[in-house]
C-alpha cells in the first residue's frame, strides 16, 4: 500500500509517498481503508519534530481519518466490515491508504456525513468540546472569549460555545475571518489587528470581562486577554499558533482568582486512558450538533509528494 513517510525532521515537503507493507491485525484492532485524512497544524509540528508526540523514524503523520472498515480483529464489537467510520490517531498514521488501529479510537459516522467532513471533524471539535466542557466548565449565560476564532479549534469553539448557551466574543486578525466566525454564531467581534482585545472585551461586558477564554493562539493575544477577564475566570491554554509561548504573570492570576488551565485532548483519546472522550454520551451538545467543519483545500496524496530519492 501507499503511505506518506517522514524520515527526517523538517517542513512538510520532506514527506515522500512510498510503498509500505500492511501491518498484521491484532486482537482488538480494525483495519480501515482511508478515504479522507484531515490536515492539521499539529501535523506540521509533528513533521518538524516540535510536537508533543515524536514517533520514531520512519513514520506516517496524520491525526484523523475517515473511511470504511476492511477487517476486524478478534474481540472487536460494535464495528463491522464495510461500516463507515472516523478515527483519531494520537501518534499519527492517517496519511496512508490503509490504517490499523485500536477499535476504541474508531467511531461510526452517519450516512449524511461525507468522508471529507468526517476526517476534518474529530480533532477540532474534540479539542474544543473537551476544553469548554471538561476543562473550562463553561456555563449557560457566561461570556466566552475565543482567540483565533477563524481557525479550526477557534471556529468550533465558537459553535460549541453557542450550543452551550454562552455569549461568544470572537477575536481574529481581519474582517474576512471575523465574518466566518459571525456566520457560525459569534455574538460580538474583535479585530485584534486594529483593536485592543483588553479594551473591547471590557467595553462589551460592561467592565466585567470574559468568564472563559479559549486560546489556541498564545503570545500577545493571551497577554491582552488575561487583562480582560472576570473574577474567577478560566484561561484555557490550547496552543501557541502565534509562535510565542507566553509567560503568565502570577500576580494577575492571584488578584482575580484566575485559573490558567492546560488543555491536551489528544492524550485522552488514547485507548489506554480510562475514557476516550471523542464524544461523551453525557455531553450537553448531544442531539444539538454544530454545523460541519470548514475545509479549505482538498488534495490527493499523489499530488502532495515528490518521489522518494533513489538509493
């Protein structure tokens, strides 16, 4: 079968499409024919060697996939050959024609969901849902500030925040991005290239500030947001897309009882964890699904790879 392989750290153009032997199926595992694979910022971090997970060389990146079950191992229940599914791959592997993985990380998808939508769904929605419900404890009627609100995690946080009953303030870097956030339910908008996050949030909340901040951006945006939060606010640290990892001033945390909370959903998607919260059955979002993710580009593996170098 064909798979994209990373044999050295670097930019995405180090990836090569190569022939690899399919792995044998073990008990509790399923084999999936991949029809679509999500492409995330974290994939580029993994290839560059700056992600939390560093697989041994050579490895295949890709954290999420959708396709059909080809084969099930002994002990697998709830999945059958031919079933349409999505999967989460904590250690990568979805940039391939076939994948073998633990059945606990595989979820059936409805007939109304196409493979591209399914492949773009679990990481962004799973991260945002876990952040807002399990880590942030967002309550109906609270104010949620979302930084990077037009990105994958940011945009899904806008949607889920609205489903949970929050007032959502979306912050992004230009008018076009803010228009996307508005179309997904944002109540208020902040263009942080021309406006102060701190001043606008205070203005929009009558001086109270945000109750929860969803931050996949970090850097200057975090610094401003920290100065625009309510008493006992929760700052959800999800990523550092700005390129700068902020230092958090402890005195500001103290004076308002602010909680700065780390969010790492992917680790809890491991089958060895006590639970795999891709979508918890007790979720407040159950039965009130957000809209589908926005996918900006679609390509085949053969269009995205140079041939491997000759020995």
